[in-house]
């Protein structure tokens, strides 16, 4: 189906399907990898998360995914990381 003929509902379904490939386990691994490299946990404003998450995502998209699960990126990082690597 050509992109210009798709409804917003179809586009939304496609985006949700692509986002659904993300898993909490993958997010946790990405948070740990980011913290190991940067000395702090990622924030939703940190931009591209592709190198950490293994797919074309931003940290904002990761945060949005976690929000659908009832928490935020910072909340998940706080559960995983020592206090010294949490953003201020």
C-alpha cells in the first residue's frame, strides 16, 4: 500500500507494531550499556539510542515504550543502577 494513501490509523498501527519489537529486557541491557560508557543513566533527551538498543530508536521512544508499561526511563534506570550513575 503506498504511503500517501494510508490512513492515520494505519500509520499508527504500523508505528505501534514497530515499537512493540522493543522489550523491557532489551531496554534494561541498553540502560546498563549506556551507563557503563557514559558514567550515568540515559535521559529521554539524550537522542539516538540505536547503538545501545540494537534498533533505530531514540531515548525518547524508549521512554514512551516504558510509559506504556507504567514507568519511565529514569524510573527503570533507578531500579537497575547504583545511585552514582543516575542523572541529577
